[in-house]
C-alpha cells in the first residue's frame, strides 16, 4: 500500500538537490525561491548553479550548468526578487495589456505574473525570428532561458561593447523591432542597456515589459524605443536616421 507523502517531505526532497548538488549557502535565497529553483532540477533544465552574472533593479541573473533536457552547455536563470518594491512602477505594462486584464494581488503574485509575462514575450520573439534569448521554462519567480555568450563568458551590453559595424547593428535592431511589431508586440524599454552584443549580432533582452499593440500606451512606447536607440547611434557613431521614417517602417505591414 502506497503512503501519501507529506508536503513537508516533498519540500525537503526538492530542496536537497539544490543545497547538496549546487552547494549554495543556506540563506542566499528565501525558502519559496529555493523550492521553485528545485523544479528546474527535476525538470532537467539545470544540473548545477554556477555564479551570478548580473544584477538588475528587479532580478538577479545566474549562470547554471545545463540539465539533460537542454543541449547547450549553460542556462541563464533570471530570479525576480520577491521583496522588490519597484514592481509597483511596472503596473502600466500589465494593467493595459488585455492578456492580464484586471490583474491584482500580492507582490508575490505580481512578480510571478511578470515572470510568466516575460516568458510569453520571449516565446513570441522566438517564433517571430527575433534575436533574443530562447525561453526554456518558468516557475514562480524564476525564468530559465538561453545563455547569450561564449563558453561561460556572458556577452556585453551594447552600451559597453559598442559595435564595429553600427549601420548593420542598427538595421538588425530595427528589423527585430519590426518583427516584434508584426507579431503584436512592442518592446517598450529598448535602449543600449537592453541589447547584448554576441560578436556583431545584437540580442534584445528584458522583454518583461513588452506590451501588445492594443495596449493604450503601445504607440508611445514604440516612439520612445525608436528615439532611444536612434539617439545612441547618433551620439556614438554619428549615424543619423529619421525617427518618423523608422517608426513607419516598423509598422509597415
């Protein structure tokens, strides 16, 4: 006769590989996040946490070794902080999005929904052929996705790495913005801070705030995105483009 496993025992089994295999000091993550991370081990997405590679206002970025379900050597884990208060400033990106109509709840629920939103936006980008990390899985406040870099060295941001071919890089970024728009999304936070340079190829990152075209502020966000990226290339490379023409080209069917 099988015995029912208590929630306490299930939790211990999920935490064990995280603490023992990854040798993470207890206390680095709260218990809820530890439990969520354990799911990525049981799903075969990751096998070992390596080290932190980035810190943002709302999330920490960790490099992990791949699990049996992932062909690439490394996986990126984006861990949204449950204690952050800055998500209250992000409600505009969800409240006006028909996919999240009437969203309310605790900060934990909002953070988890934001994580789900970024996963969904990355899936749209992948299917559209946009240069962006491929999303692998998500659970709670943790998102697993493709590592953009060489060996275990992350690619640098456009603001730091620059580009040897600014015209080609700008054309690629605008082209990816066009592909996103054609697939009903606007990045909404496009700048040199949200582009990684892998060799001479720019990759969009941080798509959590991307909104559908029907969002009441979508056109304002698109205009801001275009102006931000054109300003960077104008200031740093003397590359001039007309913003209105660029916007019309992105919106062209």
